């Protein structure tokens, strides 16, 4: 009996050796979602002053999951007030070794409840369960473990300096890695002795609200972390609040620029982690099969909703045609669909708005002369889905080569020499990340020295570790998250003895 008779081949997949995957859905019964959520202020869930709520939907089904409070100016004021009281009364004076115990507790709870967090992350955001289960939640827990370790050792991180927390940190995070971004922001802030007002993104608020419950369970003193949900205006209210001592933002470059202006005018320290348009550079001497996997992972991981995504493939001209052929063959095997299915590689686009932007930019790319390839995979009838896409013959002047798509779309450009690769890679307003594939170590070092990118991966891509600093240059922002460097923005440091 042929394989095809046992496993019906999915529509559009080539016949022959292709085995179809039986559905392997993760059960959603592990999470319980309330009909409505208030704001998490001073250790309690509270009604928003305005009484306004907004819906959060599952991008994979378009079904409403819950109604969530929209925080206004008065709500932000209450949250900042609670954070200030907690800073002055409890968290600021608390010895680092005591703060560390809370951070360790949070980390352990995240591990214990990892399945619940992963399923909720996938339901609310649309990312494949295998990513939220194997990447997002474990890394979020790892960040809390890592920074718990620093809480009582801050003087060793900054030798010769007297360090002090800044006070109340206002933090705004995006929707692409909701729990990971929360951990990147909250863990170092708390370890350094600050209190927090966090605003999650409006399309993915649910895991932050589950995190609020977790904080109640671990007995974190009220007001140390406050979570104010809402959209742009809620974020603006936080940025504008005079009681905030430090701002941290991850999101679009346009919003980041606005926040920078306000922060500068008010003299508040700010860190910005903004967009990217990474060059993923493949030389003819690279291990080609590994490079194909790396490029696929670099752009289609998390539907390409990744600021450091390898969205511009720069491939050496001598191998360009065969490399792109291999990419297409590999892309045809990528499974697109239900994010809760454990076999899914590419899940749902986070929102209809983002889907419209991706669709528009791909249309522009084709109109400007790029050649479009999309595998003939079926897409679910409902939900926000987009076929993983390769645009080849892209020119540097094309919008698709210059603008961040934040979707599963790879633009292919070519180069002949390392110098040309560097020039093309750096020909972007962004400077977050880059990837290099070559078997020559000296070429990696030569390239890495010249690339304007905060992170350069060599013969791999999308590697994250809490001990490793992450951040950009140019319009990708400034400041680092992760590692010892990630503590610095949350501390003021004076030379030892310089503080009275
Ligand atoms: P995207 O366009 O990818 O959604 P944004 O930069 O708009 O990225 O969103 C990132 C985060 O910034 C979200 O939490 C969002 O609500 C918030 N945000 C949007 N506009 C503003 C603003 N003007 N001030 C502060 N925060 C904002």
C-alpha cells in the first residue's frame, strides 16, 4: 500500500514521500478565561474609572476571548501612586536577598504553570503552541531566575559604583512575545529594586493578567507590579505621568520616537527596543542545508512577528538560484494553521490590522517587480492567516527591502563580495540584528566588526539567553535588555563614596 493511501496528502502538498500529520491539538481546557478583567492596581483587580472595556480575540478563530479594562489617565495615576507607595514603603528598602526570593518564586511558579501560560499565549496571540511552550514561557521563567540571581549582587555588577534603584518604572510592551517581553522588562526592574507599572499590548493582554494572579499567589507585596491594560492612549498616559522615574518601551519605531521626545523633555531615562530589518547573509562557502534551516527559522518563526527577524536574505550571487530553490522546497513543507496544533510551524497573524499591513506590503513588492513565491498550502477558513512568502529579485530601493513587514515575508537580494554584503546589510535605518553563514571564522569576525547591528548571529539565528544582552543601533533603539547590561537602565550609579 502506498503511503498516500494511509495518510491522505494535504491539499497542495506534493505526492510521493510526503507524510501528512494527524491533528495534534493541545487542549485549551487547562486555561480558564474570565468574561471580564479589571486593571491590576495595588495587588487587586480594579474597575477602570471610565468603565470602558475592549475585546481581546483569538486571531486563529476571530472569536472573542474576553473583555479587558481600558485604563485611562486616572487609572494610570492610581497605578503610579500604588507603585510609588510600594517603592517607598516596601520594595525600595527591602534587602536584595529578600527581593531575590520573590523573583525565584515567580520563576518557579512560571515553570509550574508553564502549560497554562503557553496555551493562553497561543490562544490570545496566535503563535504556534510549540513556540509558546518551548520558547516563550521557558525563556520568561529563565529571565526571572537569571535576574533573581543578581538582586543581592548589584555591587558586583557595577564595581566601584554605588548603585540605587530609579524608583517607579513605566514599561510598555508589544504583542509579539507578550510574556517574554514582560519578563525582559519586569525581572531586571524588580531585581534592581524598582517598582513597576506595565502596559501590555491591546491584542495580547491575557497572559499579563494571568501573571497578575500569579503575583497574588506568590504574595508579592501590593503595588510592586501594577498592570494597566489598554491601547495607545493608555500607554501615552503612562509616558506622560510625572511620577514615572524610568521608561522602557518595546514596539514600533514611530511610537518609540514619540516616547523619546517626551522622555527627553522631562529628563526621564528611557530605553527603546524598536523595529528591525535584519540582513541574513549567506556566503557560497556556508553549510547550505543548515543555512536553509537558519533562514527559514530566521523569518518564519512566530509568523515573522519578530523585531530581529532575518527579513532580508542577502545570498551570494554564485549560489543564489540554487539556494532560493532549496528555500522554496523547504517552505513547501512548513505547516500553516491552527496554532494550538503541536505540529503547526506558522500560526495566525496577530490581528486583522497586521494582516492588512502584510498583505499591502507584499502587493507593493510585487508591483515594484519582486517575484512572489508562496507554497500552495491550505489556510483555515476563519482567522487571520497569511501564506509564508518569498519575494525574490528584490532591489534595495523596493519598499519591501526597506520597511519592516513584521510578517512571514522574506525578501531576497544578492551580493558578490563581502564588502558589498556589508554595504547592503547596513543600508537601512535599522540596526538590530544580523546573521552570517560561512565556514570561515575570519570572515565572520570581519563581517561582524562592520555590521551596524546590536546582535550578530553566526551560523545560527534567533538564539536568546537571559545572560546575553539584546538591543539595537540607529532606529532600532538604544539600551540593552538581558545580561548584566540589562540591569544598568534600572539603576543610577555614582562613584563609590560620591553619594551623600
Ligand atoms: P504595533 O504597531 O506593532 O502594534 P506599537 O508601537 O503601536 O506597535 O505598539 C507597541 C506598544 O505600544 C503597545 O502596547 C501599544 O499599545 C503601545 N502604544 C501605542 N501607541 C502608543 C503611544 N502613543 N504611547 C505609548 N504607547 C503606545
